[in-house]
């Protein structure tokens, strides 16, 4: 089949990402439907925030402002290209911590103005949601579970600018809950990998933690009650035994992880049913976000896909977590639809992907929810 002309012309974009605690820049080239990452550099801020138990917006904004042009220079150098070789500049324009988003948008505007290149504002969530097209060439529509420290939503990705949100967390994101659980059990941050490691030797049935919102229809989820239930279970043990015994911590971690996995699986089953009503030719569930690295969660979702006839896919971890290659790629897809921004591009702390639906209330440790 012949591709439209704008899809066959090679296009090379610089991507810039600074919406949370990673300052990132990347160069991506698309040739037809294939994308190639020429460079992808990230400077994380974990050490800067470690003492505070979460991302401190002011510290994050300052670190982004200090690092962002260095990251852009590194991405250009690593890819062996100059600004003159680019077709445009894509930047995360939200949602996220406003100081960080502003750093990226200001940097991108300066570069676009100086070079005369087009500027493309990208929704951070669209970056995550379109990544499986860069890594696996997925066809629309596919089902996406975005599950990280800041986000948790089931989306039907219909095109590069059309997303249908089937459900999302109404409070904490699962990664946030993993991180808080680690804190409650004196495990190091980031909580996810440490809770998972501890859970390996625990009994997932030791504590009957709740599976919130399963009694309600739809795909919305809640994880903040789970953390409170874990706190109660921990304090109950301390009161009874005078402290946590060997194995208690592992049992608490395993029980918590099982509850998160069960909620994602049960709501995933409903999301799959809603997605299949659209009769996709090649049904696929793609997962992205740091929590997608969890083996138990992954295994349960894979089993669910096998049962319901979906292919399961997850981008490599470096492209699952925050990065700028996903922003450059999403910029390419959006530019191909004819969307370009002007110097009035705004930095937006909130920016729901599905504009036909109301936004999600609340604010997570990594900024406002979309
Ligand atoms: O996507 P990500 O790098 O950043 C954003 O939140 O945007 O995700 C980080 C989150 C953290 O909350 C971390 O604890 C969680 O992902 N995480 C995990 C695992 N690895 C990272 N959660 C559960 N199991 C893991 N193996
Ligand atoms: Zn993200």
C-alpha cells in the first residue's frame, strides 16, 4: 500500500522533556512509519530529592534550568547532527510540575526562534502513549495502560491526537503507592523495585488488603486506601508483637503488591472488554511507565491478555520511563497531522489527553494529575 507523501519524507526532530524529575533531550528520525533514535540522554534528579521523600518542585525547576541546554547539546553531539539538520523542535508542554515544564518550553522557544525551526508542543502522556508505535510499530487503535509514579490510566489510542480514556486513578498512582509503602516499611526509594524484591520471600495472602473500587462499574481505580490499610496492618503487628518480625515486612510487601496487581488486572479485564467492542483488527495491550517493570503485575496482565486474545507488549524500560525520545516521536506524529505551535505555546500544569472528558481531580507527588 502506498503511504501518504508526508509519511514517506524523512523527518528529524529534537525532543525536550522536563515535566517531572528527569531533564532529557533526544534526536529521533522517522523514515516512513519507522522511527530511529539517534540519541536519547537523560539527567535524573533522584539524589537531589532523596532527603525529602518526594520531588520538591522548586528544586526540580532549578535543576532543569541548569541542565536543559547541556542535555540538548549532548543529544545533538551524540546524534552527530546540528540544528540545521533538524526539521523541528518538540517539547513537553504539560502536564507536570509547572517550573520544569516552563524550563523546557522556554528552551525550545529560544531554539526555535534562533533557528527558524517549527515548534511542536507535546502532551507528556501522549509521549508515553505513542511510544509503542516507535518501538513496535503498533497500528491504531490499541489499548494502553500507563502506570507510573504520577499516572495510572487505561486509554484507547485512536490516533496521534485522539485518545479515549476508559478509566484512571482517582487518587494516588500505583508507583506513588509503592513509594509510600516503602517509606512506611523503612525500605529505600524508589519504592517499587525495593518492595518487589522484599515481596519475593513474602506470602501474598498473609494480609487481606482491600481491592478498592472493584465493586463499582467502570475502569476507575483508587490506591490511596491501600496504603492506609497497609499502615494499619503494620501498626497492628507492632502493637501485638512490639515490632515487625522477620518475614512480616516481606509478607506486607507481597500482600500489597498482590492487591495492586489484582486491581490492575480486574480493571484491565473491563478495559479490554470496552476496547474489543471497537473490533480492532489486531488487538493489543501496551503498558508503559515505571510500574510496568514489576514482574508480578506484568505476569498477571500477560495472562489476562492470553485469556482475552490480545497481544501484550511493553517498550524497553528506558523508553517506558520518562525520556525525550518519546516526546520527539510524538512530535513527529503530531507534525505529520499538520499541527505546529507558535511562540504563544503555553506551559500547562494540567492537560487531559482526552479533552472530551472531565479532568481527574487531585495532585500527586509528581505534580498535578492530568
Ligand atoms: O515512569 P516513572 O519512571 O516515572 C514517573 O512516575 O513518571 O515511574 C517511576 C515509578 C516509581 O514510583 C517507582 O517506584 C515505580 O515507578 N517502579 C516500580 C518498579 N520499578 C519502578 N513499581 C513497582 N515495581 C517495580 N519493579
Ligand atoms: Zn511520565
